[in-house]
C-alpha cells in the first residue's frame, strides 16, 4: 500500500515503519562487540576497512573495499560479491573466488577475517539507522514546521554537540563505526519511534520531536542528556520549542535557524554529585599513561568510570576493549585475552588475535580482575612487565601498546593474604586507585538519582505523567542498604513505574526488601542500617548496632505480632532464606531471629543435602 502524499504525517510514518519492518538487516559481529546495520530497500552495501565503506570493519584481514552486498528488492534474495580481496570472503564453509557473486540467504554467515556478517530479515525491534543526512533532516524539520504552523501543533528541537574527546570521527576524518553505533543506540533507547535524528555538522546532531508538549520535550532532553553522560559522551545540549511567543506567526524557519536560536548549554557533565566531584581528578588521571585500579561494590558504576577515563585520554580514538574476568572459564578467558594460533586446541580452525592485541593503541578494561585464576595472573603480569603477548599455541611474542584499567569488588589485600591474588600483579595494576563509594554512603544522591530513573522509565514506556515519590517510599529507600547500588536503584524505579497505577509511588509497589527496611514497618523502632551490604564481599563480621542498645531483642510494639511476622517473612524472602543475612537486614542477632521463626512457626530453610519433607 502506497502512502498518499496528502495523508497525515502520522499515517505516512506508520507506512514507513511497516516498510522498514520488511527490510533486510545485517548483524555484524566483531572482536569488539556486535551491531546491526539496516539495509536500504534496494541497492548495494559496501563492506571493508576503508573510511567510505557502508559497513566499516576494523580488521587487519579486511581489504579497504572487501565485499559488496546486493540488496534484493521486496522479497527478492540478496547476494554477496567479493571485490578481489586479498584474504578472500567466506560464505558459510565456501570460499568465494575473486569477483565471484553468490546468493546470500537469510541466516547465512559471511566471514571476513575475524568478522562475521549474518543476514537477517528486519523487524520492528531492529535498531533503526537513526542518523539522517543534513539535507534530509532539514527537509523533515521544515515540513514539521509548516505542518505546526498550519495545524497549530507544537514540536521540539534539540541540538547535541559532542566534545572532541567524544567525536565519532577519527583524526583522519574517518567514521569511528563502533562509537557511531553506540551513539545511534543511545538515541534509539531514549527517543520515541516518530522522533527524527540527523547530522547537522561535524559532531553536531539535531533531534526533531514532532507533535509534543514542553513537558515531554524537557523529559526526553533530560533522559537523553543522562544517557549520553552515562555512556561516555561528553556533550553540550541546546533545547528549543515551537511555538514560542517570539515565533508566533513565523512562516519560514529551517532547522539551522531554529537550532541556532536555542538556549545556551543545559548540561556538560554527569548529573551525579560524586561524578561531578570526581570529574577534575578523572580528567587529570585520563591524560596520563599510568594503570588505574577502580575499587567498589557491584553496581556502583566502575565501567562507566573506566569509559570516562578512556574517553578523556589521548587514546580515545582507539578501542576500549572490556572483558569480565568472572564471566568465562579459565581456558576461554586465556584464549579471549591472549588469542590463539590455528590448531592450538580442538576447534581452533584459524588463528585469532586476543583482546589485548585488538586494543592496540587503546585501553583494556579488566572487570572483576579479582576473579582471575592464579595461572592467568602470572601471564598477565608478564604482559604488564614486558608489554608483549604470547598467543596460545605460539612461540613468538607480539608487542602491544595498551593502557590497563582494572576493577574489582573484592578486597585485594585480603585476597593476597589468602593466596588467591598475586601481590606483584596488584602493585602493577595499582598505579593509581580510585574508590567509588556505595550508594548507601551517598544518600544525598539517592533522591535525584531515583527521580532521574523514574523519568527515564516513564519516557521508555510512553507514560504520559511522571509519578512522584511518596515520603514513606523515600524513607524506606534511605533506610535500605542497597547491596546492588545504582544498578539496583534503577531496576527498583523501573519496576515501581510499571506497577504504579496512580500518580504516587508508594511502599506497596516497592520490593519486599525495601518494605522490610521501612522505619514505619519496623518492630516499634527504626531498623539499624548495616555498615555494609549483607552480600558484599567485604561485609564485616559484626553489625554496627549503635542505634540498638539490645540487638537481641525485637520490640513488637503496640502489641501487633502480625507486623513482626510479616517483616521476618519479607526479610527472609529478600535474602533468599539466608538467616544470617536476614538477621543483619533486620538489625538483630541470628539467635533472636531463629527464636522468632520458631515462635511464629515459620518454615525453616532446608540445609544443603537435606531431603524434602514428605
């Protein structure tokens, strides 16, 4: 069905979205991650290492113009053509001859060096190519302006200016594909389906928000600003809204004029107070070459800080390669980190460079480095000392130039004493240490962070109004230990927005562990807050009970044992039945908790290996 040119804009948008749903997409899997390229309705897509390639892959085995994907119209099949590459193109298990063209079916794989391309049929869930060229964006904005002037509707306009440290273009002018894809994904995560993004200048981007209100414009701008900061894009944002009183009756205004008329910068840095305070130090650290060790509990933002250090360094134009040392087995971790030669082990059908090699000139972020096996710690130490790597199955070391940023939630001093971490490796990684405090020690940031997450969740779910936080909910949040830190806070707020039916987030839409922490739900007194989260690796052996003169006694208060029973059940549920952690959460001794469990005839958690009751 073709769209009528005189049809309403919304109808044409729906038709365009339906057409996009039928387009082919190409999933591109590289050493640094994966992204999806949305193909045009017809024509060709070039693949290669050159700056002018549609799909640019940073692979030493890729030619500047390596291959071409011929996109079939409608339901016609696609084809892949080798462009006379030096290292050939593989379609499935078959190697294409130079200049050979073969049918490229949905689900089939094309291999170019260490990069894999998988053809897929597009869906509405496929990430769109958000960035339009300047002429298309200007034309779309002019059309929206004309429609708003004619139909007396409103629209918003944002301009995002990236700092040179966050540029999507390299020093030579080539597009940094990974960073461009990350920027597009950020726009896609924050904006509505009908919003339009375009390039309006080098590292300058315009965002058109059609048919909206000032409140929605401010909300979307705030969410986009926070996500850009969180994902490492240093930027300045300008916001304009049509009509303003000075614009009523204005007949001719293009995108450029509206953007230039926008107010001056709203934000250039992260929203969080801790991040603001740390910004000058991070900037100084980023300029150097010294290794950095980031300490902090799970969920405090260690990866965000590592990205900020990389983006602010002279290595920002080169890759930042991240590896979670706790996510892989020892054998896979060694192969991923150092690479392997062909035939080094079963399944090694070709040589593969490791992450350390692929980060050449850039930075390597080793998350959860405290989980690394001792055997690999020795090999990593040799890399740090000699600045060269030895692939699995190789006899020849290869020089590398990378900066190491490591992070852990473990107490490495204790790990060294226990013999689980090498002291010499610790000294090498600990060029300078940055400690990120847990959320419970930054309670001044709790409310603004929670409100920001609520706004983001409302924007994602297209909720027309933003609920406020009840004081009782805030009290519970301030009393809670937040073992998952900022990550847990984000999840709790997203859950609350989904469950909240009214205009206020109250205790009844918060998880059980927060309700248990609420002073209003306590046993006649505020609950003692743990000095450390019960599940933290560095949890103390004894609870700080200064606020509870007799920690072995639970005040039932007002003669309501039902409340006490409910709190115990909630605490046990929050701690997955672990009585020790539940007692810490309640601020009492384990012996007292067990006594109350027996008194209320609550089911005791089974010990490991204990058979089920008949």
